[in-house]
C-alpha cells in the first residue's frame, strides 16, 4: 500500500513539474509582433503619412500605423509598395525618394536607402542587390531608370537607364522583367534586363499600360495591360485601346498568347493563385486559368467596394481593399468557394497593397 502511494505521489509530482516547466519556457520561435499575419500598405495623402497595417491570420488583431508605433517615425508621402527578403521589409515611399528598411517581424527600423532614387515605385531582390524602378522627374520622359542598391550598405551603386514609366519588376533566372506602364504618360513594353551586366537586353511589346507582372508555375511571364482611355482636348472620351493578359515565353523573349478584353473594358487588378488568374472589372471579380484561350463571360463574385484598390488571394480566400483617402480603408475577405464575404476590418488610409507575412 505504501509503495502504491509513493508511486502515485511521484507520478503526480512529475506531472506538476512538467506543467510548471512548460509554462515557464520562453517561446523562442516567435520572431515579432507582426509575423503570422497580413501587412497592408496605405499610400496616405499629401497631408497624412503613408502607413502599414497588420492583421493577424485569425483576424482577431488589427494594428494600424505599426511603423509609427514602433519607431515614433513616419514614412511620409506616398507609401507605394513593400518588398521582402528573409528578415527585412523594404517600404517604398515614392514622393520621399526613400526606401525605409525594417525588421519584417518587429518593424524596428534598421536603415534606409535615401540617395540615388527619384520617384521610386517597386523593388525586387537578387542576392544582396535590390533593383528599384524609378519614374524620374515627371516632366522628363527620358530620365527613367532602375536603381541597383547594395543591401549591405543601403547605397545605390548603379542606374540602368530604361524607357518611360517603369512600374512592377520581377526576377527570373538572373534576368529582370519590368512592366512599363508609362508613369503619367503611356507605354506598352516589358523590358528585359540582364542582372549580371546591368544592361537592357530586350523590349517586348504588349498592350497599353502594362502593370501587374508575375512568373507562373510553367515559367512564363504573365502581365496585365490595362489599356487606356483616349480623350480629346476637352476630356471627352473618343475611344479606347485594348486591355489584355499576355503570356511571355522567356526562352523566346516574346508574347506567345494573349487573352484580350473587349473595347472599353479596363481591368485594374490581377493576381495569380496557383493555376488560377483573378482580375477585376469594376467591382466584379472574374476567374480564369492559365490554359484558357478565351476570357470568361460571367463573373465569379462581386465585391462590396466604393473604390476597389487592392487584390490578393491565398488558399481559398480572396482579399479586397476598399480604399478611402479621407478615413480608414477596409479589408474585405471573401470565401472563394462560397463567394461570400466573411471578414471586414478597418485598415490604413489609402490602402493599396496586401502582403502575407
């Protein structure tokens, strides 16, 4: 009997010891307050700084202006985009000619690239180099460039001169692909840059005003060209150029197929989720796939938005930004299977881009 009691006592003691030990163990796998969630960049206005919001993956926690909360600093006007490497986030503020570098999980500032930029837009990274598209002076159509920055020193070390209006930039197998929307003018090219020599290799013609650009699972470049509306001197509409989703074969260096929109249709957002392509016409969201030869005739769902300004997809969810430039914007989450809105959260002023952290 005494032996049994002793065993029970030892057993219970071991449970209590283990429990206390587990409770006191630090959770060393947590990198910071802003991991395992969604980062949303807001452009801000001329009078209110751009900012970044955080929404946790379970949507239970929303924190706005996280950079200011952590550093007591502002980005200034306008926050255009964010790029990531392993542990850092690079926040591009185009009117400030600055890229602020923070720890992507804590948002503590670690540095800045603030020389050698002129209206920076988007950035991509190869190794320790950052490649940043720049519009240059808006009054000059021939001073646009891609800046090459050393991410160890945060210094721009070279400029690659390019044609008007470089916008999005992606990297594939040592080459850079840049969509040239045309800044405040118009362009219709995707420029290919050799990242080893920092030279322009090729200009590939697409439809007017190319913007979103991706590499799909087959290795093709997929680019959305919005087309443009043509006006007379009194700002009356006189016509439209065609929009398209173009597929570029990188080995051949040319467009091999296109999904062309009807005249007057101007999609403003496109995202890729696996083999699916989602794009919008106004608030209507359409879905097609990489192998389609024609665009769909019926919408997938309609988003609730006064100004649909951002789009993203992950797993079975579609994320929509309903932007406001006078107050909080809204993040709206839709179940792609049910085609219904499941979540709505208030986020940054002028919210425009969604990133998964």
